[in-house]
C-alpha cells in the first residue's frame, strides 16, 4: 500500500498527503524507508505546503525532520542524504512566509493552537536555517501566551528561543515564573532543557531549582536519552548522584556545540565535550544544514579553538562531486580567490542541474546571490530564470521571497519583464484575491520598475481590492502607503486613509511617509461619493474572475457541514420516491453565504443539474402539500368554532387549489421518475430527518430551466 501511494503521491490532496506522511514516519520506526522515498516525500511538501493549515504543515515538516535525523551518514549514502537535505531546504525556503501568517492574529490564516504553532516553529529551528523573521515573530507569540503556555510547549519554546538567540531577559523571567507553575507536567527530557537554559546558559538559581532536582532524581532511568543526561550533568556539576556518566558518542555535533556555548560549564566536563567535538569534526563527510551552520560559526570565530578543524572539514566537504543547497554556505570560510571562483562555477553547475521546479530555482537563486553577489555568470543566470518564471504556472506567493533576493543583491529586472508580470501572474492573482499585506509587498515591488508610471490602472485596482479586504485601518494604510511610492497621478489617497498612514508608528518606512505627504499636496483629495463612483467604474472595467474548479470538501468546518446536508438532500430524494438513481459522481459544488445558508451551485446539462432540479421540484411539491394541509386545518378549526360546515367546505375547496398546483408542478419530476430506476424507500422514521435537512437546501443557481423530465440517461 505504501508503494502504491508513493507512486501516486501527486494525486493526493494536501490533507491526505499530511496523513500519508505521518503514517510513513510511524512505519519508518520499524521498517526504515529508502532515502529516495524520503526525498520524494519531502519534495512534495513544496507543492502541497501552501494549501495546508498550520497543524498539517507542522505534522509534515516535523515528520520529515524526524525521519532525516534517524540516518547516519557514511561514504555509501552521502549523495542520497544530500539529495534529501536539498529537498528539505527548498521546502523550508518556499514556505517560510506561512509561519508568519499563522502567528499574525490579524491575518486571515491566523492559527490559535499554540501546540501546532510550537511544533511548526520547532521544525524550522531544528533544520538549522536562519529564519530570524520567524523567530522574532515567535518571541512575540510566546510573550502573549506566557501565562497560559503548557509544560511541553514551554520547554520547546525555551529551547527554540535560546538556540536562536531570541530569549531576552524579560521573557526569560516571565517564563521562569510559569515553569514553577507547571513543573509537575514535564518529562525528563523537557525538564533537562529547562534547567540547562537557566543554570548553564543564564547562570541563574531560580526558586524552583531544588524542586526540579528532586523531580529529576526520581525520573532518571538507564533508558534516559544521552543528550538529556548531558544537560543535567552540565546543570548540576559535581552531583554524580544524579548522573554518573554520559556516553558522548551518542551526542550529536550540534548538541556538543550547544553545550560548549554555555558559559557556566564545569571545566573537566567542558574538556571532555571539546575532545569529542574534535573527533566528530575529523569524521564529518555529509553535514546536515544544522551542522553546516555550526561549521560556519566555528570557522569564522575560531570557537573554542576549533576554527582550523572546521575550515579543514569544510574544504573536505566542498571537494565532494555534488553539493546540496545548504553546503554552499561553507564557501564563506574560503579566502582564496582562485578557489572561490572555482566554487562559484561548481555552485552554478549544481544549481543548473538541480533546478527542476520554480521552488528550487528561487531557493538556489537566493543562496547563490547571497554568497556570490558579484559573480556576473550567476547574476545572469538568476535574471534569465526569473524572466522564464512568468511563462510558467508559479504560485503568486512564490514571487515574494524571489523579490527579497533580487532587492538584497541589487539585481534589476527589465521594464518588459515587469509589464509581463503585472499583466500576467499578478493580474490573475488579483482577480482571485490575495491578502492586503501581500498586495502591499507587490505594489512596493512595482514601484521599483523602470516603467512604473505605466501601471496606474492596475495599481488602482489592487488598492481598491486590498483596502476592501483590509481588516483594520493599519492594513488599509499600509496598502495606500505602498501605492504612494509610485507617485502616480492616478493613485489618489482619501483623506481619512492618508491621516491613518501618517499616524502609523514604525509600520511604514520614512520614504513611504514622505510619499504620502507628497500625494496629499499634489492632488485634491476625492470625496466619498467620488471614490464610490470611481470604484464602480473600475469594477465595470475589471475582468471577471476565472472559474474555479470545484474544491474537495474538508473533513471539518462549515463546508463539511454543507457536505453532510447535501447527503441528507440525496437521502430525501430517495425518501420522497422520486426514483432518481444517485451515483457517486453526483457531487454538487456547495456554497455558503454570509448568513450561513447552504446552497448548491449547478450547471445545465450535468448530473448535478438534474439532481438539483429534481430536489427543487420535490421541495415545491412538499411545500404545496404542507400549505394545503395547513389551510385545511385552519378551515376545520374555523368551522368548529362557528358550528357550521359550509365555511369549512369553502375553505377546504380553497385549500385544494395549492395542492392542485403542486400536482401540476410535480409532473416533470414524475416523468423523470418514470424514466429512471426507482430507489428503495427508507423507513418513514429514517426519512424524517433527511426531509427536514433537505427543506433547508435549494439550488442556488440554475443556468436554465430544465426540460421536462430533466436530462435523459
């Protein structure tokens, strides 16, 4: 089954992919996967990642990192391991904007579960990559939840913030108070990281440390992981009763560097760890990204006297015939110009062979320009690749990290390219609709185009759409501030928004603030009526959005409720005896309006159209019967009250008219039933809930009235 699903992985929906990867991770524990299979699993995350929610994305990345960490490099698997590392880094680079959205409470993709957020950020941190923007946002995320964060999440958060150097004194003090409250919830590995952070790294003696020592003494077992024992040994020096010996051969190079960075480590133990680190440095052949980052840091700072060993290890790795993406960082340790030129050629050759997708190209472009910013061949390669991007189907959000790369390295695209981008990929994205923050970033990029003055009309449309979607004045003001950079006569700033822009503190640049002032002085501010008229005119000129393919309904949420209601609708068709043959492919496109009412979008000439038409006729028939019965009851009551049967007879006769109308309306459905095999009628009790659910559903849109009897089968 695993082999079959892997061969058809491109056909899996995003949420099915996350479930499949979690199952593969569990299977890997007893039946290790081939490295090529791991590479395929990891590569697919770049395609599915943008469609996953925070929980599923965290599941995907955590399991990928867990599987990768279980392999030990050797001369026979170096190339395969690096292929996996390459795929992982490309995935992380292409998805690095998503955690920021999940942690932003004002974003439409904001996620509330701290467990899911922590798991996702831990996956990014354990990769060893430099994602400072993510860790800055995570610092704020933890700060806002310091009074409610639970034990496991607290321990993981402390480790993440400490290793990425984002744990400030104020947050450390607040988290220390929280540690005292949830002390009993920690397991041994979690508590070892907590005490290591405060004792060995920060050199503090918090009020709860004696209690932590007692808990640790009761939890330590022969099966306790070696890295946890090392943390405890470092945190409580000289207390052999807690930890007698630590097997340093089981400690990773990255964990050793983490210990050596701590200022409060026993001298004897420090020497032992340093010797073990030297042995590992001499054996490194296929470093992971986290180990590459450690080598670069050690080589540049001569950390603990390991600088020369780190440079020697780097040259050994760079001498390999194939490089993964992250190994390019090791070239920063080289000072020989001839070698650097040779490394640039090799890096470009590797990138040219490896860039089989837009995600790979963007990741390699960023890395090569970072380490070889002045190499003309590499700059030309990046420009040519960027020009080809607009002719292929690339997710619009993928352009944002690419623009960051181009701007940092000073690579300028031509006016022709900007015209193609604005009228092509960006135009499609605007019609589908993207968030205000992303829209502001795209407008800022357009402001750098040499032919930016040609884009007044597209920018005005983007500004209108983005500000309509803005959830608050700050988001709207950012969009207008970005538009002001273009200094276009066509971009008008309403007075209320302009004031809001100028009131923003630290949210926009000084250049944008000055541009807003110039826009206000240059042209009169339109009135509210003028703005409404202008928007209406632009809406008429705006191209209609392209038709979306029906989206598969998720397992939970409003759309899932709609799916259940649709199933009840089908059951009601059978219950009222329409004789419609319900087939699996009869899946309507469901919609949910602002009032929470469920509708069914259908097209003429399809099975869904026939189904919806039949249901509508059945509902009309049922409503007519109900109206007739109600009228009859009212007439009977009226007759009983007056003591005369004549009025009741007249009322009954009047009530018969809707019933007769219902009979006429039901004729098309009767003909359809005559031409199709009858479905079995469920019991009345079983049919009642289905009828009740079906009464709330009606076709939301039918392009034409159906012919009598619906579509012939």
